[in-house]
C-alpha cells in the first residue's frame, strides 16, 4: 500500500515465486548493483535477511530503496519465503490489511523440470491477489537461472500467462500493462536483467499510483513523458 510520511511516498514491491527460484539472490544482487554504481535507484541502509541455515528464506527479506530522480519516492522491497507450507506467511507479507502490495515481480526457476512448481506458485499468487493482478497491481516476470541448461523462454511463459488470463490481447486498452518477461541470471558475476526488471516494476508502480489512482491507467491517462 502506498504510504505517505513527511511528504515522502513509500511503494511496496514484492518478489514472489517458488522456493529457490532466486528471489533472495536477486534482491542481494540488486542491492550491490545499486550501491556500487550510479543508478536511478539507491539502497538506503542494509538489507534485512531472515533465512534458515540452508539459505532458504525463513520469513522474508526486506530492503529500502530511494529514487534518485524523484527524491520523495521510496520503494520498500520484500521477498517471500517460497517453500511449500509457507502460504500463510506469504499471504501476510503480500496482503497485510493495512499494507498491501503495489507491484509484484514473479520469479520463475526457468528449468523445464520445475514448470509445474512455478505454475503452482503463480496460482497461489493469483488466488491471494484476488483478481487484482495487472488491473490494480502491476506485474513483471523474471525467467531466472537462464545460465542453466534446459530452460523455458518468453514464449513458453507467455502461454502460461494467457492460460491464466494474465495477458491482454492487442486492442485491449490495458495491453500496455502485459507483464514484461525478462530472462535473467541473478548471480552477481553474471547479473542479467536484475536492475532493468526492477526499474520497470518501480516505474509501473509509480504510474499506477500517480495516473491510475491505484488502478492500471490507460494510455490516455498517461502524459507522453512518464515520471
Ligand atoms: N545458476 C543460477 N543459480 C541461481 C540463480 N539465482 C539464484 N541461484 C541459486 O539458487 C539457490 C536459491 O536461491 P535463493 O535466492 O535463496 O532462492 P529464493 O527464491 O530466495 O528461495 P526461498 O527463499 O526458499 O523462496 C541459491 O543457491 C542461489 O545461488 C541464477 O540465476 N542462476
Ligand atoms: Mg529467499
């Protein structure tokens, strides 16, 4: 939920996806990229990581980022614990009554072997978001672990989105809000599309908020020059 405090705007962005798809690694890599090089977004303070000895997230990870273009805009970024059995926890992170999510990044383990698990995670998200995905909550997809063998590509995942009615056909006024699908690698030494995908999600979160009053704005609502 958009929070206002002392003239500042706080948007909540959540990385969602099956266990071990790479959400925590993405957040850590994003943190390093934005800390070490001059970007439109900088981290504020340290990341808060709550994990098991195995590295799997036990509760959530959290980080705060600030826009350097619009200093009053902040992003509160969470990753959920993806392992089975943590559904109530994920629901709590995603949809606390007074703190709902403003944008979601769906992180896929791209290996074909895990296709069903990814779909299960997407269905859970759909269920918890309760018909608000795309319409009120912008969504971006990361096909992560693209450095490995036997992985799915954008077209494969687009079919899943179509099946799940998370894709607008050309001509629909919300066509512009179809999830962009990034093929990523979260490992810091390869870091592919980690910053770009976050930047786009942050941009959409701001646009939904500013021009759509919390809903997907149409092209008519958005001035040529986006913020
Ligand atoms: N090869 C490869 N390994 C990755 C990539 N991203 C993450 N990993 C590895 O995958 C494992 C799980 O990554 P995490 O970031 O902990 O996954 P997670 O989605 O946070 O998992 P949960 O917290 O259990 O939901 C770790 O060993 C990572 O190093 C990637 O793009 N490529
Ligand atoms: Mg994690």
